[in-house]
């Protein structure tokens, strides 16, 4: 059964609408409450009822003038405007502003009206600036304050409603990108009945599908590589037997070279799979990067001489005793792959510059060639498996060397980057955390 959906648009719209409505109602109720208290305070003035009767007696005995002067003097004493009117004549004698306040069903600062049995009314309202008359700005402040608080709470709730699950999904996506493929968006968010819930559900489904495809790819590469090793080994034996039997030497040399290329590619695929699967669980021991780099340069000396390329090593004195925690064989494979990539793309007569330096708690190994470099838009793809920037760095290989180096460096909690040099060429920089052991 399809679950009921409550779109995010209507959630936001209704939340804002309700916040505005509650603001208006609450501010009006608060204002009315304060005004009622003000009016009651006026009516409770000491002797106000007796004062009205005394003014009425003066009016009947001595005339309207004496009553008016009496109310004026008493009003100054009490900081009130006092006016005695007849009910039959209505309230037309009152100031127009006071008439509007009395007749309005809802008006700030309404006067107090005290009924007398003799058909008269005493109307009392505070003088402006007196203690009993609340400044209208006070009511505006109350309304604005309530509006600010309620609308702020509504906006905070809306922002939290939208941003919190998005932050969770962003963090989940980042963790998955860093290798935690078992992580998914929580069911609490995926179960929401709005667009955010649909997005989270689609995200989880997409991640499941991508992880399945990646697993199938890894298993396929592993199985093919394992299955190829046996026939390749048998083929190598057959080639050697054919060579001993007097087969064409040039043809046999060509077949041997192709066999070696297949064996090398198979070994690289297995190494890539092994490093990817093991991740951070590789065997670790203190290793000196400078020693590993020297060993890599020695092993590559013949190939560099064949290519007509010079390799120059620059290392600071403070790097000789520096160690990292890791697998010496894997690190040598990573540096060797980066160096081989540089040798393959450096023209004869040029040089490769290898530097080892200690930089802010890490050991930095840089390998810079003098080749054509790579387009800036392709730099971030150089470490992807089977990627080759053929247009600018065409050459040998299958695009696995730098991918293997990346996975090995990541397994050692390090970083690897590629940048084009200003004078031409590509520089690959590896940074590894220094091991401080006891």
C-alpha cells in the first residue's frame, strides 16, 4: 500500500502561515489582556465612584460650571481626564478620539465608563504621560516582540526540518566516498513522508546498486586475473619449448613480450584488488621512506638508462632517520609505479627530480618529470583504474600503476596528488604520516 505523502512545500507553507496566524492572535490577546487590566485599574481608582456622585450633586445644586471645575481639579490630582455626561444625550460631547475608542470593538487604551443610577455616566481616561495611560508604543513593542519570537521559532523549525537530514545525507555520502560502503542514510530519515524521505530512499537504493556493481567488478577482475595466471604460465613454458625446438626467433621474442605484458597486467590487477580489499588492515612495521626510494631508484636505473633519462634525488638530512608505519613492499610498489609512470612520459635527454622532505609532521616524496604534463581537467582522474590521458601523455601501460599507488598510499593513511609544473611536466606528491615509536 502506498503511504500517505505530505509534501515539503506544504509543510513549509503551512508552518509559515500558522506562525503568522498565531503571532496575530497571540499579540491581540496579549494586548487585550493588558488593556483590560488598564481599564480595570482606572475604574479601581480610590473614590472614583464617590467622586462621580459628588460631581453629580454639584451639578444639581450649583450648576454645570462648578461640577466641571471640580472634575478638572480632581482629574489633575489623579492624572485623569474626567467628564460627566447624560446617557440620553449620548457621548457626542466627548472628544472625537475618545468617542472612537469607546465605540470601537477593538482599540488600544479604551476609556473607563462608570454608569450612575441617575442616568449619567462618568467617563475617565488617563492623561497622556500619566501613570495610568499606557503608551501605544508599548503595545507595538509587544506585538513586534511576539512576532519576532514566533516567526523566529517557525523559521528555526523549518531550517532544521530541511537542513538536518541533508547534512546527515552529505556526511553519509562523504563517508561512503572515503570507503565505508556499508553506511546508509538512517531509516528515520528515509521513512519521512515527504521529498526528503524520497530522496533518502533513492540515495540508499542508488548506493546499494553502485556497491553491487563495484563488488561485481572487483570479483570479476580478481577471478579473471587468477584464471589467467595458470594459462599464461603454461603458455610461457610452451614458448620456451618452441624456442628450444628451433622456432623463428623473432616470432618467439614477440610472443614472449606479449606474454610478459599479460603477466604484468594480471599481477597489477591482483595487487590493486588485494590493496583495495585489505584497506587499512595491512601488516605494518616501521619503514624508512628514504631507504625505500633509494631502492626504487636502483631498481629503475637500467630502465632509466635505456630511456636516456636522468634521475636526480634530493633529500634533507632530517629525512634519513624518519620512519613511517606500513608495509615496505607495498610502499616500494607505490613509489616504483609513480617513477615508472614518470619514466614512460619523459623524453630522452630530460630528467626526473625525486625529492624527500619532512614537512609539518609528514614525510613528503615528490616525483617530477619533464614530460608534456596532463590537461588540468584530467588531473583528478589520473589515479582512477584503467584511466589513461592518451591525448597528452600517451604511452605504455593500462592505467593501473597510479591507481595502485593511490590505494597503497591511502592504506597508509597518506595522500597523493598530481599537479602540472609551470615549466612543464607532471609532479606527483605523496605525503605519509611520520611514525614516532618507542
